C-alpha cells in the first residue's frame, strides 16, 4: 500500500466513524468531529494500528463514545 492510498484509507475510515457518531448518538457533525479527534483511539487509528483498522466503524464509534463519556 502506498503512502497516498494509506492516507486515503485512514481519512475514509475517520469520516465513516464520525458519521456513525452522529447517527448513533445524535451529535452534530462538529460535535462528532470534536469527540473523534479528542480521543486516544483516533490517534491509534491515525497511526495505523492494524487491529483497529479491521474493526467495524460502528464498533469504533462506540469505543470512542465510551472513551468520551469517561473523560
């Protein structure tokens, strides 16, 4: 996988997770984006931690939401 395709994959993954945060928890796009980028999990996703890349977007949204509630 080239660097360019890896970055595109990660950007699409992030966008889908943010969309799931909106749908699952009734957040606005701005709120969901803030929750996503303030999470430790988003950093791991951006770093390309392989097991997270394989998880569903909905599952990752729920993990990020739980992380948000605990902070």
